């Protein structure tokens, strides 16, 4: 994901002068969906709650071009391998970020 993001960001910078610096926060937990009815009788659903708030907070703390994963998500996915086409892909390739709170 990071490699593809970097490639696309570089392409956008060269072709259109857009400086894209994506960052991602990933958290695992329960979510509540709130329904929002639109004027055209269409209903949208918005996730709310502590898990989504933490995910959003982690995204804002991530440095541009990085993926910040909560400890809970890391533990749940540690050692998991995905098969994409004929290529096995390691789910997480992380450097441990332990050592206390930033706050």
C-alpha cells in the first residue's frame, strides 16, 4: 500500500504539480453506524464511536506516507499472510513503536 501510494504521489507531483502525502491510521474495535436520511430519501451510514475516533486520531499522528497501526490490530494480524493473485503478501511489515506515550 505504501509503495503504491508513493508511486502515485510521485506521478501526481510530476504530471500535475500536486503534492500528495497520504497517511493512514488503522484500528480494530466495535463501531456503531448512524443512519442519515438525505432529501432524496437515500440513507447514508456513518460510523461513530471510540474505535473510529481512535482511528482518526492515529491517522492525524501518522507521518506523511506512513501507516500507523494500533496495538490491538497488530496483535490480531501478526503473522497473517494474504494471497493476492499468485503472490503471498505479508499483512504487516512494521517497525515496533514502543517506548511510552507521546503525551
